[in-house]
C-alpha cells in the first residue's frame, strides 16, 4: 500500500493502491500518465530534458529503458513521428488528453465511447494498443514502483501549498471540497514530462490538472484551476442571465491583447473576470483588479465591488451568484468601460513582494498606429455590425485599406480573415473560401489560423459536395492541432468533427 496525499475534507477516504485509479479529489501521480510519458521518453522525446527543473528521475528512467529490449518501441517511434506536432506544448497536450481518456494499466482501455472522446485523442486512438505492449515488454509496473520515493518526495512539495490554496478558495466561496454536483477535482504530478506545464482538462464530471516539474511549486496555477472547477458550473447553470449581459462584449473586443477565446465567448470572459476578482481579494492586492481590467477582463472591477458585498452576507457563492451577475447594469458598466483607454495600459503600482500568486503588471502597450490601427478600427466596426448595418461595409473598407498601407504578412492575414468573415455573412461562400485561403497562405498568427480552419470546415460542411464532410473534418482536426486555439474555436472544431463524422456515416 503506497501513500497518497488527500485534501483534508477527504481524509476519511481509504488510501488506495497506486496501481489503481486514484480516488477523486486527490493530489497524486497516475500510473497511466507515467506509462505514456515513459513511452514517449523511450521513443526519443527530449524536450526540456536538460532544464534545471527537470528531475533526475526522468533521466534515470530513460537510461534504464535504453538498455532494455522492447520490441514495440520501433512501432511507437514510428507512431510518434507520424503524429508529431511542431510545437512542443501541442505535442505534449495530445498525449496528456490521451492519458486522461484511458483506464489503468495493463490494458489502457478507453473510458468513453468514441463519440465522447476529444478529437485530438481520436487521432491517436491506436496508441492504446502500442502502450499496452510497451507496458508489458518494458516492465513499467516495476519501474513505477521503484519510482515512488522520487514521486512522493515531489508530491510532498505541493501538498502543503495546494491544500492551503484549496481550503482558502473553498472557505471563501463557502463551498465544501468534497465535490460539486457529483464532479471531481484531481491533481496529477508527472515527473517524466517536460518541465513548466500546468494543463487542465474537464471531461464530463472530472476536472483534472496535470502539473509537470518546475523550480517552485505552481500552486497558484492549481488554485486558478480549482476556481474554474467551482465557478464554471455556476456560469453554465445561469447562462441565460449572462446572455442578457452580452452587450458588453463590444468593450472586450477593444482589447487587442485579449485572446479570441474571451473576446468571442462572453460566458468564459465573465468567469475569468470573476476569478481575477476573487484572486485579488484572496491576495489582498487591489491593484490586480486594475491589471485584470487592462488585460481585457472587463467585469473584474464590477465583481471586485460585488465581492465586498458578498463577504458581508452569509450565503454561499452558489446561492449568491445569480443575484450578483443579474445585478450587472449594462448602462453603468458600459459607461465605466468606455472611459478606459486599453491601449494606454494601467497606472504603474509598486509590486507586492509577499504575494507570489499575483501576476506582474503587463508592460503597457504602445498606442496603435498605421495599418495596425486601421485593422483595429475594422475589427471594432465588425463587432458593432448589429448596432448599425452600415458598419459592415465600413469594416470592409478598413480591411482593404490595411492591404494598401503595409506589406506586413500578419496584418494582411488578419485583414483577409476579416474580409472573409464579411463575405460569409454576405452569403458569398465562394469569395469567403478564397479569402480564408489567402489568410491561411500568409501564415497567420495561431489564433487567426485556428479560426480560419474552423470557418473553412463550416463552409465545407455547407456544400453539396459529396466529399465536403471529409474536407470539413480535415479542417476541424487541423484547427485542433493549432497551439493557441481559443476555447470557443476548440469547442466549435470539436463539434465540427462530431458533425462531419456523423454525416460521413449517414
């Protein structure tokens, strides 16, 4: 029986053997993740191997496996090469998703139907058979057992800070740590993975955070993920209220540094704004509210004020939430945000050295000029198209001006992307496809590339071409491999994969 670390509210749960799937709500390591990373390391994955934070265990396991006769290793190397992603984070991401979608060794059977698997996992589904062979041939069960002292030692570094962070959040939100509507929160430490990663997955009722080695414990990232675990369901439950506040999206679209995942998804933007406000209250750092505002989390000031009222009453956040979001006054908040010059950046405040969870202020962005300013104006006109139909034509003129003002390929790609969306709205799919392809050929920034691929997939689905569903699926899958894809684009691409798969079967 091997030791596991559990949150205080779960101390009554009997400790399970490491060979079994860990009980929900624990800070632990996963034999499945360990096996996946061992296979990737044996196949030659060396990203971050010499980083100062990379533990000795990773090199020891690599060396041990290098001296073993593993017949399946050649096929694993070929498989990894065929599914290689140019970006190291994207490479790791697909295998973490895979590991969280299969069961325990030695079989690694999938825990969900194909229809419910993330698209990036479907692409590497056949890895399960190779992994089962590798586990047996390489004797990973014994390697896993011998690795326990190193793993337990690293987990011990996280136990205190993470326990404190979880209790801090649960106490503040007045939410027990034992679960939320049947959902479970799990943290896995993985020492064989490249350093410096904290990745969160939410599959069904399971929220999982995978933490790889770092110089100092990334407890603040775990706390952020735990806030999502508790607050995301509230946003989903009260989405109808939030949709009535969506008018404020146009203010977020003024912030060029804000990612598309928030500019295009008001529910996610609202939740992230609330999380930033909670973190500022927990860290006693009022300046963090202003920093979050200038980063584009436009409702953080409102929630910071609302949390001060929340703290003076006795209801849990679960009960108080609909009242707080329902009280957002569109006129008041729109006026507040209209006074903010997002390009100027926030006033500089003295840093607080005793608050490790606070992100340092971003360097203020220089005011936009030239073609960048024209592009930004076109984006604002496009975002405001519902207010005034003439804005769409004005946006088109701005995008065309960008093509004349600069030779910058990234700005040209963004301009073609804007023109393509206007063509799609104007029910001219042929022009839209050509313009999206122009944007793609210019090597756009990742967020733009992902959206271009999603749009091309949707347009392919809408054609009468018998091969349309196949082409659409190709676009959607390519979009999911873009490192930097927004949450909204990811969800639309995942839905597109399912829809195209269903259409092919019919």
